[in-house]
C-alpha cells in the first residue's frame, strides 16, 4: 500500500528525474532558439599541458542560455526537487520534499552567474504549505517557483505553472556568462543532455 504525506490528493509519484526530464523537453519545445543543458556540473580546461576539471559549487539541474537581439546572454537556472519514496512496515510512503528544500541550491545558481533562478517542485494540496512556500520565495528570496500541472486520464504532467516569477539578479557579469557558454560548448563535460541551436556554433 502507498500512503501520501502532506495531504497529496493525486496518486502520482513525481520523482526528481521525471520532473527534470519533462521540464527539459518542455523548454526545448517552447524555447527552441535557446541553449538548454541538463545536469550541468562544470567543464574541463587545459592550462598548458594539464587537463583540469572545473566544477560548480552546485550543479545546474537545468540551465538555459537565451541570446537577445542585442547579443546579450540571459542565463536561467532551474533547481528541481521531486517527491521521495520511503519503505515502512505499513508499505511505501510517498512524501513531498521538505519545506523549502532546494532553495539553497537555487540561490547558489544566482551566485554562479544566473540572471534568474527557479525552484521546480510538486505542488502540495495542503494550501498552508503551498502558500508558505510561495511567500518564502517571493518575500525572502529572488527565486521563482514553478509547479508541474497534472492532468489527463493517466495523470501525467501536462504543463507547468509559474507560481512566483523570479526576480532579476543584477550582479551578473556578461563576460562571465560568455565564458561559461564557451567552456560549455568546448568541453566534454556538457551535462546529461544538451539542446544547442545553430547560433552556438559561432562561439
């Protein structure tokens, strides 16, 4: 028997890998002109004859580079948190991520150069928890909040709802983002999946 914590009404187990893959595909479909990479940990560099790995403090579950009409880069980071499964004597317990889980990673993405950062997590049916999480993101951080939309007969992810818009990080550096993108394309450490539009070949 499966029990759902925090009053989750939908019998859907939205694990992190599922959310991440679905969000990646969604972003590729709706932002096909942007570079999108999944599970970006860093890159390799070669100072002289040595090969050295550069790793982020926190990986980007998903990173999206948008090139504006003025050739500037906008980097958006997505931190994904999924539901947890736990085996108990009564069966399998499925629970929502702990309150606020992932916000530290989402904030780290801003420090690492992102213009915008979003926390992507299942929406709890408990309105008090949902409202509290939205308030935490909106009033006390600059991180946005996205929930998956569940629907259809098979209860699958049918879309995404932006609960809180991310606030712009004005501490980013354009040259830093250009270097990040160049290293991403030149290095073999590209992440699990990558969607690279034609303009990235000019780097």
